[in-house]
C-alpha cells in the first residue's frame, strides 16, 4: 500500500512530462491522456482511502520513504511521503475536483491550439499539489509549495500573448515568493531548533522548544500561508490571477492551491498551539481577510473577480478557524472541502456563462440568462445557496461551525471574531445574491460588441455541464454528510486533535444569528439589483465602492510603497555601479595614464637635460649615502 | 703646500666640467668639458698616488689619457658626422627624439 | 607508477588545442569536430576520475608528485578531493556543450578580407580547449605554485576569447563593438592580472615564511597544512592575515565579489554566449574553489578573522547583483549580474563555516555552472537569431519559438532556484548553513530569492510573452544542434535537483576535512530531537512513522 | 706624512725600480674567451683593411661567428673545469676574476652576441637596391645623409662590414666588465665596450638623422657618466690606496689600517669611500639604465639600428649588472647598510618610473626601452637581496631577459613599410590578422616581459622577488608587483592592437627574413619557453655560479 502513495504523485507527473515533451504528435489526444491520468491518480486515492477506512483510526497514517534526498551533515531531507487522514482528505479533494475540471476543460479549451500544453500544466499542478499534501517533511512540502506556484504561474499566464495575463502571472509568482521566504525561514528555524524539519519529530517535540522560537516559526509559516492563500497583506495577486482560463481559476484559485495555507497551518497545529501569539496573528489575518475579500466581492462587476473576492473571504474563514487552534482545525478543513465543491462549481458555472457570452465577463452585460442556460443556472444556483450558507446545504454546516467556534474562542476576542464572521456571512449573502441576480435574472442586457457579434447564449456541452452537476451535488450534500454524527470530526480528530471551546452563545443562537444576517444580506441585494433594472455601465458609486473596485487600493499601495521605490533603487544602483564602483577602477587607470603623460614631458630630447638629471641623480645618490651614514 | 689642496682643485675642475656639460650647447664644448672632468680625475689620481706613496694612481692616469684619446677619436668622429649632416654642432638641435 | 590519470585529463585538452590550431585554414569544419572530439575524450577521462575516486578514501586521491623547480620549492603535485572531482566533472561536462553552442560563432564573416594565415575558427576552439586544460589542472594542483601558474596563465586564452571573438550582436556599429570588446577584454585581463600579482606577492611571502620556519621553502598544500597542524609552522597572525588577504584578493576578483565585480558584466556582455558561459560557469569557479581549498586551509585563523567582513561583502553581492540584474536592459549583462548575486551565495556558504554552507557552496558551484550554461546558451541562441542583446527588442517569442521559450524559462527557473531543480538544493543548503551560524545573514540573504524571481520573470515576460514583435515573427525555433546542447543540461538540472545524493556524498568528506582544518563545528540545535526520530538515518529502512498521527494531544 | 717623506719615498721607489720589475704572469687559458674575441676583432679589422669589399661580408660573418662560438666553447670548458666553483680564482695579476658569476655572465653575453650577430648579418629585409642585398647599416657612415656621396655608396652597393669587428670589440669589453677585479680594469672595460657601441648607434641605414642623434646623445652622456665613474674610482683609490676590489674590501672591512693619516687628518675618509662608491655606482647605474640615469635609454634605443638596439639592450645590461653585482658584493659588502637603502630608492623609482612612463609610449622601440628600464628595477630588487639567492636570481633573470629582448627587437626588424621599420604602434594595428605567426611570437615576448607564468619572464621575476623577500625586502616585492601590474597594461595594449583592431590599409608588411633572423627569433622563443616551463637546470646553474671570488 505504501508504494501506492508515491504513485499518486508519479502518475500526474508522468502525464505532465508526456504532454509537455511529447510534441505536436500528441496534440490530438493530449487532453484525454491528461484527464485519464488525473482520473487514475483519483482512483489510486480512492483505493488508499478505502484501505485507510479499513484500519483502526489510530494506525491509519501511512509512511513511505522513497529515497534519501539531501544528506549533508546533520541536515537530512528525504523524499518520503506521509499519508494520514488530513492528507487523505486533500488527496481526494484534489484528485476528485481535479479530474472533474480536467473533463470540463476538454470542452472549455476545445478551440485553443495549445490545449495539450494546458493539460500538461494541469497535470503538473496535480502532481505538485499532491506532493505538497503528501510530503512528510517541510522541505519536500516546500517543493510542492513552489511547484503549485509554478503551475499557477504557467496557467495564469497561459494566454501569454495578453500582456495583462503575463503580468498577472508574474505578479502571482512574485507575491508567492515573498510568502515562500517565510516558509524557507521557518524551515531554517526548525533546523536550528530541532535539528530536523520532518513533521513527526518536529511536531511531537514542539512543546520542548522555547515559545519565542515557536512564535517565530509560526509567524513565518503564517507569512507563507498568506502568500499562497491570498490573505491580507499578500492577497493582491488573486484578483489578477483571474486572467487565467476559468477552469484554472476553479481548480487552483478556488478549490485547491489557495487552500494550501490552511493545510500548512493545520498541519503545523502543534507549533501554533504552543505559540499563542502566532495564533493571534493567524486569526487576525483570517478575520481581516474574510471581511476584505467580501467587501471587494461586492464591488466587482467582473464575475470572476467577484468570485475571487469571495474565495479570498471564504479562505479567510478557514484561516480564522485554523487560527482558533484545536477548536477550529477540523472545521477549517471541513469548510475547505465544502468550499472546494461549491466554489469550483460556481467558477465552472461562470466559465460556462462566459463560454456562452463570447468571454464577456462584465455581469452588467448579462442578465436573464436563466432562460438560456438552465443547467448552468441550476448548478450555479445550488452553489450560490451553498456558499451563502442556506440551511441544509454544505456551506451552512461548515461556515456555521466556524462562526460558532469563533464565538467559542471566548472573551472579547471571541465576540470580535464571531462578530466579524457574522458580518462576513451577511456580506457574503449580499454579494453572492448580487452575482446571481445580475447574471441570471432581470432582462437581458447584452448587446452586439464592437465587431457586431451579438452573443447567442446557449447551454454548454455535456463535457462541461457534467462536472458542474457533480460539483453541485457535492455542494448540496457534502456538508450534511460530513456532519452526520460528526463523521468528519471523528475522521480528522486523530491528526488535528479537537477541543470544544465554551461558547457564550448556544449553537442554536449562532445559527439563528447567521440566518438573520443571511436574510438581511439577500434582502439588501434584492433591493438594489432585483427590483429595479441594472444600468449597463456601473454607477460611480460610493467612496467605499470605488475603493473596493480597486481592491481597496491594495495595488496602489504596493505601487507607491514597493514598486516605485524599487525602480528608483535599481536605477540608482545601476548609475552607482557604472559611475562609482566602475569609476574608481577606470579612474585609477586614467590617473596612471595622466601621470605617465606628465612624466613623459621630462623626456624633452635635450641631451643637456638628461645630463642634468644624471648630475642631480648623482648628487642625491651621494647625499643619501652620506645621510645613511650620518643617521 | 698641502697636497690635499690639489684634491680640492680636482673637485673644482670636475664640477666646472660637469657644470659645463649641463650648461653649454655646442657639442664640441660639451665634449671638452667632459675631457676637463677626466683631467680632474687624473689630477685626483696623481694626488692620491702621491699621498698614498704608491704608483698605482699615476699609472691609472696614463690609462685615463689613453682612454680619453680613444674617446676623442670616436667622439669627434660622431660629432663631425652630425655636424656635416645638419650643419650645426648644437646638441639642442639634435632633439628629434623626445617624450 | 600507475597511469597519470589527472595529468592525462589536463593534457588531452591541451593536446587538442594544439591539434585544433594546426588544422589548415580550409578545413575549418574539421577543426570544430577535432575540438569536439578532444573535449569528449576529456569528458571520458573525467568520468574515469569520477569512478576511480573513492569518497570514503584518502583526503587527496589519484595523486601524482614529481620534482619540478627545486629552487622555488615547487613540485608537480596533483591530487583531487571531492570538491575538485565535482568541479572537474562540471568542467568536462560543460566544455563539449560550449563547443557545440559556439559552433558557428567563429565562422569568418562574409566579406572579411581573405587571408590564409588568419584562422579564427581554429583559434576559437583551440583557445577553449586550452582554457579547459588550464582550469582542470588548477583544480587538480595541490601545489600552490603550480596552481598559481595556471590560475594566471588561463587569463591569456580567456583574454583572446573575449577580445578576439566578441558578440557580433551588439546592436552597434562595427568599430563601436570592437572598442567595447577590447575594452572588456583588457578590463578582464588587467583586473585579474592585478589580483594575480597581488597574490604573487603573497605566494612569495608564503615561500619566505615556510623557508624561514621549515628550513626549506615549500608550496605543497598538504605539507603546509600538516606542518601547521603539527605546530612546526606558526605564522604571526599579522603575517597570516596579510598573506590571506593577498590570496583572497585574487580569488575575490576572479569570483567575483562586490566591489571587484565590474569586469564581469563587460566581459560577459561583449563575449559570445559560449565564452560568457566559459567565464562564469567554469573559469570563475576556480576563484571560489581556491577560497575553499587554499584560503581556508592555509590560513584558517585569518579566514576566521576575515569572515565577518567577507560575509558582509557576500551579502552585498547577493542583493546588489540581483538589484542590478533587475535594472539591466541587456540580456547578457542581466545574466552576468545574476551570476554576481549567485557568487555572493557561494562565498556566503564557504565562509559560513558550516558543513551545510560549504557543501552547499560546492554544489552551488556545480549547479550554478549548469544552470547559467543553460540560460546563457539559450539566450545566446535567441540573440544570434534577432541580432540584438537588448531586452526591449524582443516580445512574444514564446508564440513563434515555443521550445526556445520553454528551455529559456527552465533555465530561468533554475536561476531563481526553483525547488525540483538543482540550484534550489545548493541555495537552500547555503542559506541553512549560514542561518544556523549567523541567523541575521541567513534571513537577509533570503531577500535574494525574491529578487531572483523578479529579474528572471521580468526578463521572461519582456522577451517571451506579450504580442509578437514584427522582428521576431520569422524567428526559427531551436535547431537540432541547439537542442542537443540544451536538453542534456536541463536533464542534468532536473536529475541533480531530484537526486543530488551521489554528488553530495562525494563532496561531503572533503568539506568535513576542510571544517576540521579550520577547526569549526556545526552549531548544535537548541532542542535536538532524540535520534529515535531519524527513521531516515542511512541504516534504518525509513519505515513507518508511528508518531505521524501525533500532532497535538 | 710630511712632504719630505713622500718625496723621498717617491725617489726611493723610483731609484729602486729599474732592474727588478717582476714580469707579470698571465693565465691565458682562463682569459681565453676574452682573448679569442678580441683577437677575432683584430682579425676583423685586418679583413677590412685587406680584403676586397665583395668578400668582406662573408669573411667577417664567418670570423665573428666562429670566434664567438669558440669563446663560448672556452667558457664552457672553463666551467667544466670547475673554474666557476672550486677553482675560482683571480687571474692576470688580480685584474680579472675567473669565477661563477663571471663565467655565467660571459657565457650569456657570448650567446647573446652570437644571436645578435645573426640579426646584424640579416640582408633579406631591406628591398634590394641596385641589385645588392643590404643590411640595416649605412652604406657609408661618413657620407652625409641624402648627399651625393651616400647615393654613390648605395649605388656601389657598399655596406658597413666594420660592424662585425666593432661588435667583437664591444663583446670583448663586455666579457671583461663583469669579471674585472679592479676598478681600473672596470673603467677600461667600460670604455672598450662603450666606444664601439657609440659608433654602432650611428650606423643606421634608414633614418640616419635619428641614428646620429642617438649616437651623439649616447656618446656625450656616456662619456659624462664615465667621467663620474672615473672620479669615483679616484676617490676610492684615495680612500683605500689601491683599486683592486679585494684591497678596497679589506680596508672597508677594517682589516687594513688605513695608511693615510694625512687624509685622516683632513677629512673623515669614509666620506671619500661613500662619495666614491656612490659615483662608481652611478656609472654602472647609467649603463643599466636605472632612474634617474635612464634618460638616454629611450632615445638611443629608438635611434640606433634595431639589431644594435637589441644587442645593447641585452648584452649591456648583462655586463653592467655583472659589474654592479661584483662591486656591491665584493667591494662594498661592508657598506651594505649604507648602500642598501639608497639602492632601495633607486630600485623603486626605476620600477615605477619605467612602468608608468611606458604606458603612454607610441613607438615600439621606445616602449621596449622603457620596459627595459622597469626590468632593470626588478633586477635591482634581486641585487639588493644581498644573499647568494640574490646573486643567482639576478643571473637567471639576466639570462632570461636578454633573450626575450633580443627576440623582441628581432621581430621589430621584420615589420616594415616604405620608410624602413614601422616602429610607430599605430602601424602595428591588426598585425595579428595579417601575419598571425609574427604577431603571436611577439605576443609571447610581450607576455614574457609582463611576467605571465610559463614564460621565462615569470620564472625570473619570481626568482628575484623570492630572493628579495628572503632578503627582507618584502616592500620591494609589493612595489614590484604593483609596477608589474602597471607594466602589464602597456604590453597588453600592444597585443590588443595587434589582434583586436582592424588592420590599416596602409599598414606595414612583414618581411620574410632569412634563416639568420628567423633562427635568432626561434632561439629567443625557445629560451623564453624552456626557461619558463623547466627552469630548474638553469636555476641550478645560476645558483652554482652564485659565489664571487675574492
């Protein structure tokens, strides 16, 4: 069984190798190969899952060392995999959703002549992501970590001829790099603290280490998580990342990669548990981001960007939960999974819409699409209900638990966090309703584009709708399924541990609260977009709206605070290097030349001058000799 | 009188000769100055020879004369050639090569 | 005595140089093949060295020792330790690719005035082989004087390679290019010569010291090291420091270390891509190698004394080089500054005085060699196609020449040390090694990682992506010859990134020895985890992690 | 001592003398090298006198080559007979020392002269005039340049075959110079090799104006300096009462009580010693071309016929340094603490001065002149070491350097345009493209000058610096390397010019030399490389030869 773990990663990796090096002769069947291999690794995952269920809950973890990777002195890193319930969960999510989205892409990318490469990248992503969640040590995780970064870079910039896409890709990679610095420093700290960075020894001995060290490690891990999971302050890249093909947004920037941060924090739970300050930072980041993302989501007219904001916000929930410690880990992961379903579903829906609307993304140019594309409408609708936490659907179960846990944190902190979470829920309801209304309700607002093509909305091919349906099903039932006598809790507890905080509010109260804010949110949105017709061009809007449209000025801030100074710095340094550092060198040469030129003048061709120098020289010689004797 | 005075004389002559070489322009005069210096040397040799009471110095003096003669032969030859080719014996005119 | 393998490894390319140079002008193509052949033979010999070398064995192996210049206390002493073996292998591997990549770089231009005595092509390849020979022997030399001689002598062929066969794609007038080129060549030579002469003074001084204390002056590395260990030879710390500085200066110029770096961008910018690779991937390595072998081992105390200053300079190199790379408008200069940044990492690792640092540094030398070669050679192919080195002249290449773009990207990713590719491992080792002794330095150095991403991705974005520029629309994709050059390098990058263990195993013993000479131990972790956890210790089968499920109680 | 006494003594010695003058015994065998060369020179003069013009060239060439070869053989013979080591002695009534340094230097000089004679005899370079092959010497030195006499002489195909005897005379003097064991011999030898050189300088076929100017300058300054030398000798004689090295040395070491209380009464007689020593030193430094006595060097090197320049640059330096070594090591060792600092100063200014001024030179011959000055500085660094290693390192350096110089100037003779040799650097542009071989050879010499490893230049430089460092002159070494760095700059400049710049359309052509010059250059290259790669044997030779006899 252990050896299958390696296979999990190897299969999609093989796919990537095949498709990327295969050359044109694979163009015809490339997408099938990719899809089959993705499905293959899902199958393996399923087998392993079955096997795992077959075993007692405390010896479910499996470990397989493939080979010794970097042995240098005390520094020993292996290529070794560890499959426990946590990673199992991810494996299923990644390969499952991954496979669906492969299928979806077959249809979606049909007309792209570089489809083979697209699937190659997708497989590469799967491999990297699986490596990330299967690694048994932080360094190998780091490899996966940057691997998914690379895949996301390649996929965001897949349409490289669009400068915007290329820029977005670069931005994503570099912002992630900043996070990665955190991860690498964390690993170094672990090495200097524990002499190793393998999960098991580090985590079980975490409490031996000084709290200071642990806090440092925790904060560094958090930095990494912020980068990968688009949390404030490193969230700026996610919005732009929507430049990528929609399946990518669905798989990488909604369902899986962006949740890696949550995985990292949950996985490192032991460290955070022992470092309260670090945890505080985590919840702070989570809380801020869930509001931040939500607000941004409200203002965007670009359907994908709206969803991106929502993703940000939802991950904020997860991070918040993870930050709460043992109270929240399980729910963080649970929300992660459910979110994986409905958010992927929503994105695929959005993709389907765009597909129908000649890649138009401005929701103000949609409207009334429910008549034209029923399947999309229904699946999207279910996802919508799920995300706003409509009772009984997935989102309801997971998000509710998080809010509950937030209150359960206790004290003012608990109130603040809980409040934030509730507020977030309200806003979520608002902006998702807005999306829903703008897209599928009201009268049609689309018109011929400048080239005179009037879009003819139509339902997408089955290759696209089927995945949407599957995901919709997931987003309806997953949450409930997990919550049947806390199945999910029991499943994960051995790994993450769990504790019940003492909530000042009863579960019922919290639920009631969420219901109320939900209704409020929906009502507001209806009032604004449901009742009266929507203008095709966005009104100027309030200050907040305008700020939100600009991602709350994040980019502007970065530009002013980092980009500009950086440019000045580099230009300045180029000048310095040329004029100063190099100038010194050339200066010396020049001065020697000048001196030479001057001395040369002495050689004036007059024999008598030469005689003078000889005469003088002799005089000096004599004087010096006598002087030597004198002293 | 004290033979040492001859040394002073020799030194004086030598200096005069050297100064002449430095100051004068005409190659012939320059050359004569050199000869003067050589003579100064001879004087010194003879004087020292006297002081030391051995003959080495005097013998050297003879050698010096011979050498000086040889020098004259070569020197005049060269100077004359130059003079014929550029109708001037001024050493300052012979300054094509410089720097 | 046994077959002088090391000598052969150096003599074969030298012989190749002579033969290549002797090829008559008409058969210029033949010269190329001859050169390639000899370089391959060298590669084979290097492989034999690699095989015959026993990592667990003696400090120096395959040693050869003959009397040479008694009066100078100089012996012809060769011997290799793990570090040397690794670098010799690197050199031997890269040269054939360099030759292949430069296949047409030295073809006479059309309309060049005919002259049957002027044989640029022959000269070009002969010089490359000559450089290889000298580099190899300076890796092998265990006699300081012998090393010095070739350390200096290799400047001459390099000088002719830079000055004589410059990049024809300057985007400038012919004479402008010529002046720029000879400026670069002279700068290269004088810079390094100055360094070398300072070192000469130190070498002489070393002789004086040994002669004074051991009776007879010697240049044998081992003798001196043993004498120092045995206490027969104790330098006054002031003397030792002066000598150290003398040596280090030369190596720092060669490496190059900020602020002695300014010759590199000129040299790499003006020379053809293969020569640029030769400079930065092969020749410069002699500098860092010599720091590790000579500076540390001859002058351990002084090395420790100088460490802080050098670490700071290395740090500056890392950041400064990266920032300047970002600011460059010329592809090759950009890569040059990137290399400066990387050399900063190497030196940082060497002087961190930890096994991770120094092993990392050694691996870094190898990996940087391969990665830069990959990136620079592809860049060269690109430049020869478009005839310009300016980034601004490109755009959208990815659309017309995807393979070229792909390889370029991989080279770039290697340069920014993406995990999974070789440079990541060395860079991380260096960082860890530095961090574990000087945390602050380690943290600051990580900034270099981000900057690396910046300059690589900016370069890629500006050249490869975006709308297709008119000038590049007709650009052909990589040809077979070029693929043959690039593909193996990329394969090597991936292999060394996934399975560096063999290389590490060769290098580690040598590093441990160096550490022992310098008398430094790795800092211990604060809360070492009991060995029971190290299920990956070489002996154990790396079986199950019974604790794997034990996150939090 | 009173006048009476001196007068009396003078009378008595005079009176006592006549009947018993001891007949001097001369060890002809041990002086054979010198005697052979001088004899051949006289034969040469006779040839000039009695042979018809047509046959002189061959005869002269034959005589001089044979003579030099024979003399060299004689030197080898003496060395083989341990005269260099165990049987080293003072010959010819104490006038000539036959010891290691002497033989080594004589051998070097003879070889250099032999090779130089080849270049003297070269007759393929200049275009044939009126059907006569001509060498680089004036048709008739006496004729006014451009005058009718000259035209006639050229038409008649005259050539100055006197150069061969002149060279032989010069060589004879040079052989004596480093082995002279008393100051008189030193002076005479100096003149004997200087006078012929003065004349040779004036004999250029092309650009005779320059040539004559060079001769004048060289002659006047040379005479000037030898006057100083002579006065110094006088003072030393006054100090010691003798001119034999060993005698003076004894007085310096205080083994002999100074015999002239009269002097003692008048002046602190060490002043005599010091001033005299300094002036003699000056005389030798002039020949070496050390700053500030160097200024004749560039002009003379430029003006003189290139073969002569090569010969001078190589042989004169060897002889002069030999004499300097002997003076400092045999006569003035007791004064080490007085002259060392002074020589330090001279060495430093010479190294730096030569190197720095050379940077901006535009004429190949002047460039080489300045480089020779810089090299004089390096050699001085070895001289100062005052250790046996010092001596042998200097000997080795001289041997190495002289052949590089000879070769370099030989190459210069090949690069010609309408006006004869094209010595202006700008004309050398792109030479590497036109004739890579010549350029490469010249590059080898330049690299040797620059002291790049694997050339004799490096071995020599290292030997000297090593000796200096051992002798406690570390500072000199540092300054040495700095000035070598500066020096490297202009050697490289020439290489850049030759290889990296486009050939000029009006650029010079490279003449195809006869085997004579070719062999000269070949020997130069060979020695350069051999001494660079495997110097051990010669270092041994030099170190065996590193002991002066007293």
